[in-house]
């Protein structure tokens, strides 16, 4: 089960924190991360956190503004977003991936709306 929280409405330049917790995971986790879907566009990677190397990966638009982190001893990740802009308005999806291509799951998504 994937549970997302923290979305909402914020003004341009504001900040939000997204949280994602996974439970009942029955496979070794390769990474957890966030993707987003803007209407009219394909879903895209925002950031991911690799379990083995403990390193983050960011999309170009997220680097420098967003920070992904993982809670200790838990399958919980956070996405701290700052300097949000209207183009960041999207549904954000938590993603958990295993080492097999078959182990690739998304949460239901959470709306983030940034007003100008």
C-alpha cells in the first residue's frame, strides 16, 4: 500500500512537503520517488532516492528547488519543494520500484496547485 500526503494549494514562490509511505512491500526496493503528471503532457520523473547507494536523482526542473529524502528505518520518503511556480501544478505520484521490472508501483496521486 502506498499512502501519499501533503499536497495542496500554494502561491508562487511558496513551499510544500510531500510524504509517501509504503507498507506491505514484498520485494527488495531499488528506489522510491516522485513523478508528476501535467494535463496534456506525459507523466515525468521529479526525483527518486536509490536505496542501495543512498543517492538522490532529480529532473532538471527540480534540481536546486526540490529535495528528496528518506526517513530512517522506514519505507517513507519526503519531497520538499520550494520556490514553487505555476508550471509545477500537477498531480504528483509516489513510485516504488524493485529490482525486477514487474515491481513498479504508483500511488493514487496527490494534487499540487501553484497560483501566480
